[in-house]
C-alpha cells in the first residue's frame, strides 16, 4: 500500500511539472517554463528545467539551457509563437488596472492609455459619503446641473478620454464596456459638482486587451505606433505607463500650469470659440468619420458642395440627391434615409458605446443643435455603393 501511495505521489508530481508554457523562437530554439508577463517590452519567462527547459523541433533547430527558476527575456520580434498550458488565454490576452476614484478637484488619471477602437471594460464598487448621502458608482436618483454630466445621475461614475474639455464625457456606473473613440489617457471621476464634503472612494477596475503590436512610449504616456518594430525599445503587450498624464481639472477654469491647451483663461476661451473643419466625403461612403466630436447643445452648420456619380443609371447628383420614378413619391426602403433621393448627403451621430442616431438628411446645407454627445459621421444615401464615384466637399462649423 505504501509503494502504491509513493508511486501516486511521484506520478502527480511529474504531471504537475510537465505542465509548462512553451515559447517557440524564430531561430528554432524552444523554451519551456511559465510566461509571467511582458516586462520592459519583452516576454518574461520563468524557466522550468524539470519540465524540459529546452527541446528541438527540427534537426536544424538549436537548444537553449538555463537554470531552474531563471527568468529569461525575449523580444517580440524574436518570438514565433507562444503556447500556454494549464492557464486561461484570458490571463495573457487582457490586463487589468485597479484605480481608486475619489471625489476631488481633478479627474483621476487611471494611467491607462487607450487606442482608438480599443475595447475597454470598467467595473466599479465602493461607497462615497457626501453630506448625508451614501453614493455608489450607480449614482443617486437625483441629478446635479453643475456636475460634469448634468443629465446623468448625481454621483454616478463617469469617464473621459484625454484631458481635452471638448472630449465627450460618458456614463460608466457599476459596469460598462465601450469602444474608445480616440487615442489618449482614460480619466474617471464622480458626477457631482461639490467635493469638499466627500469621504471615501470608488474602486474601479479597468480591463483592456493587451496590445500585441510593437510600439513605443512618448512622454505623455500614450502609445505611439510610429516607431519601427526592429528598434531596441519596441514593446509587446504591456506598455510601461509610469509617465503621468496632464491634469484634467473638473472645472476647466481651474486648470494647472501643465495644461497643454494653455492657461486656464486661454483654455476656457478655446472651449467657447467656434471651430471649423472641411472634409471630403467619397461617393461610396457608408459612414465616414469626420473627426468632429459634438457635445449636447452644440450649434452645428454644415455646407456641402460638389457632385458624385451615384451609379451608372442615376449619373451625377449634388448633395441633395436625386429622386426618380416611384421613389419620388414613396421613397426607397432600402436606402438609409428612405425619403431622400439617391446620392443625398446624410449624417449620423455615434456615441462612445457605438450606438448611433437615426440617419438625418444633410443635403447642401443643414443647421441643427446636437441633442447628445457623440462623433459626427457622414454617408451617402444609396443601396449599392459599388459603382459610385466622386466626392462632396463638406464644411462643418460647430
């Protein structure tokens, strides 16, 4: 019985040691151990000699040796592939940062730099005591007209990307997954105007997918995709985020001297100064990003000129489009905006969660008031874009 017990112990120990991650290098070497992360822009692997530190896959492949427990580092350009054993791939694909969000004069810098179109999830817990109220990340039943997001619940957790006061503010609450609409640092705060009577904080966990593209850091702590992957300080996965970002004050008028948009007075004037951009919208556009971020209440004027070819049968049309046949009376249900003519210029507003408004007719000119925060996209009214050509020139003042 004792021999059977000892044999079982040996068998279980061998099985445990056999479980290891495997790094296949481009030069043919194979390293087995435990991938412990991406440190300093390199794969960090704790070598497990008992599991077979090195092995060969072909007769021409080389082997590598290392001491038990030694940590080896490998640049991403040297790695062919990675195989994980005994662990979830989620552990390698995603990283989570925990941030304490108190109620103070400035937004909280999460230290997380986002890339446009990157998917992010934030979950929050905890309680803040403010006056006689106990506030959770879900907020209260009341609203605060002077809060960063006046129409949202008072005290709800909110976020913004970059310290630009014109960047949209979005509600997070207890949990939310969203897609970043721009590159920049993620900031969080509590949706309440007064903070002098507040005690405690929320605990927010920001979960992002690891960036497997070689990149480098700039001095603002943001990811920069302009550097070639062959340079020595290219990174893979985790990007070091020790660099602080500019302070984002809750009230732009109280900005700091490090504000890249200028002095508090200059920044406040910039926020009130109308802006104007001109973009070209191709005839086959099904939703072109104008780069214009609108805030609820913004006054917007759009003027469009030029012609496009909306298919061989329709020919050239202006921004107002062309009605023909029965469509002139009944509309075409296959168009994004059935009541408008083929080739007409349309617009939609898309928020940070990817939700978008119903398409609206822009035509040659449109003046309107934005009803919600979001990015402006322009498209052409059609059901077949394959044979379209040309472009409209569109001037947007907001």
